[in-house]
C-alpha cells in the first residue's frame, strides 16, 4: 500500500456510514489506483474501488464485522498527496444507494509536521479474523485544524469530522490521520493444508525463499527457527523467537516447549510481544501463539506517552488475539496443519 488516510465522523454519522478510509495502491498484485473503505454504522464495511484495481475479498473481510459489499466505481475525484504543508485529499463517487459522496482535506499549515511511527489498532474491530492484521504506520500524523479546509458531504448533507481530544505538538487536531508509508502484514492467515518443505543448506545459518529470510539455529544437525524476516520495499518485518522455535522432530510427547516471540518492523513503530507453546502429543503437535504482552511503543514525545497511557486500546488490542494450530505427520513424512485465530475479548 502506497498511502493510507482515515476520516472519522462517528459523532455526526450518516444513516449508513461513520467513516471513510482511502487507500492507494501501485503494485503488480493489486494494480494501480484508489479504493475507499466505507465504515458502516452496523460494524461492517463496504469497499469502493477504481476499476484498475484487482482486490482479494478475504483481505477486507477481517475488517470490523466483515465485508458487506465490494464494488467497482468511477471516481470523479481521487486525489491523495502529502507535502510539507500536510495532507491534500479529495474524493467524489456514488455509493451503493446512488448517493453522491464527497470529502476533501487541504492543509495549508506552514508549521513543521512532527510525524511518528504507530501500530494502528485496526485489529480491535475484527470480530472473526482469519489473520492478525498488523498495520504499521510510518511518518504517521493527524490532520491539523488550523488553516485546513475539511468537509464531508453525503447526499448533499454535511457531516462534521471528529476532533482529537487533546492538543498534540501544541496544536489542535482532527481525528483524521494518515501515513504516506504504511506496511500492512497479515500474521499467520488461517490455513488447512499440507505444509511445503523449505530447503536448507546443512549447517547454514540463513535460508532464502523469495522475499523471506529464515535465520536458523542448529542442534544435533537439526534446525530450529530463530527468526523469519519478510522483506518489502518500505521496511522489513521480523518475527523472532526466544528460545529458537523448536524442531518438531526433536520433541517428545509430554514435554511441551515454551518461549516468547516478538514482531518488529522499523524501530519507530515499536514491537508486538507474546508467548508461544508447542505441545507434542500422540497424534501430532499443537502450537499456540498468544501476543499476550501487547504492543510496546517507543513514544518520542510527552503527548504520545500520555495518549498511550490513557487510551488503552493502542497497547492492549493484540492481547485479545490467539492463534492455534494442529499439526499431524503422515506416513510419507509430510506435515499437515490446520490453524485459526480466535478473539479472546475486545478492548473498548
């Protein structure tokens, strides 16, 4: 994803919508163009996208209470840029009810922006997630209220954008926020199939497969996984285990292995931490990953420290996720895995 913008009007909602989320793509898989997620008052989402995009429905079904509609539309306006003065965005299209939707933001603030990194708490809204969404926002900032043109109009009716409750950098802010460099990772999507084998050089400390790097620790000539690094054109994401994730061939029934893990990207976005448990049994092995320690931010200013302390959702939403997997090994030495995510609660 090239750019991301979130526009909230929950305190002055439409009959159907309470927020819009423009996203910009330019890659071989999704195509080149804009889409807008319409956050509905019933908790589900509608996705409007330009015809130039080819999208995976499953990626949007994890948002809120799930995907209601995904439709291709012509957008009279589809503009989203970030410069030294702030954000400039303008969108205009017809919704599913043939109503005109238009919203526009133009910042003309000469005061220097002071962006920061953030793990967005988007996963807190998912009711039945098929994966754990990690939305890492780089160069993240809020839209400033001073010297800003901002309107939201649906079916000729204006709606007031939500405002941020406390000043940041001595400036009043809207709750609208954006990132010109987001990275969106989906951790361990639900799976029910044979696990493909990965070729490792004997004794090699690293293995490569596409944009993945495996860091290996060897014990009795059998490998353990120290970390997995996923490269991308913005910032790589690393999943690391302490101690190294065990080789299932080394495990004995009745002797579970416990450890911790961390998921990290650019230092500015902090990291997610949790616990893992590997339990061998007579039929196979069960694995649990629980991000029980939540998100560990690295606040660079007092206002952020206050924000993360007061608004608990930022740090705690990952603790409500739990990944469970059952693995069985066939007679021909092939492993089959069935896995899923569960929500253990929701941070209000």
